[in-house]
């Protein structure tokens, strides 16, 4: 029986800072190895019985640009590429680019679109320039049995699949990850952009 695995990340914007699974990102490209939630599906629709924590390596680009010299408008751009899941190398044909328009510390709007990996800014940056981090286990922070969709401002949802589907409201376009059969790997993440201060 073939299986599909999806990786869940929690990406947030708060007060000018990007966080991935509560880890503060620096500008540039960061390569993170962390424990996070993985969903595995086969012929069953019961995802609750097929969730587990696994080790994932991911490259994340975080850049920002001022849009006008006399205003405080800024464009934040995030791109992400999963490179390894549970010790197994994967290749992503497309990356999702997230754009967040900021005025001061206020989110004006956000959007997302798919970019072919080889045409992305992330791909053009040599991997030897990556900042490397290994995050501590997140087993105390990830609710394996809890709901997938968090409560937040500006919620975006992404579920990458290997089949063509009509894009629904709140769901980003699907993008396959390529690996050896019979298993296929997918990247699934939710993004929160919030104007509120992070709780201590």
C-alpha cells in the first residue's frame, strides 16, 4: 500500500520578526533540522491515528525590502524547501513564496504563489552560505491529537499534494515533493501573520 507523508510547520509573523516553530529566523537563508509533526495517509481517512513526530531538514529564506524611501512600507518574502524527512532525502519541484506587506508593524495584506524551485531566489543561493540550526525536540509544544488549524490573525493554509485539485479559499496551490516510490512525501504548513505581541 502506498503512503503519503505531510510535514507540518508553524510559521508566524509578529512585530517584524518571522518565527518557524517558535524559532526566530534571521534574514537570509537558514537551514533548520527540527522535530515536528508528520501526517501519514494511506487508504484510511483517519489522520488522528497516523500522526507522529519526525525529524525534518528544511531551508527557509527570509528577506525584506523597503518599497518607498519616504514611507515605512516593507515587503517580506519567505520561501521554503524541505530537503530531508526522517533521514531520507526528498526533492521539491516547486516552492511556495509568501509575500507579506507591512506598514510599520501592521500587516496590510499577504499573498502566496508557487515558484519552480530552479527559478526561485532560494535555489540561487549556494547552500554553503546557509546558517545552520538544530532545534530542540518540540514534543512538549506539538499537540499530536489536537486540531491542525490554529486560531490566529491572517491564517493561510497549505496542503501540498501530488494530484491536481481546484484551489479552495484558504488553501494554497498544491506542490509535490519527489522521492522514491511507493512512498510520496508532501509538505504541509500553516502560516500565521499576527499584529499582536508574542506572549512570554
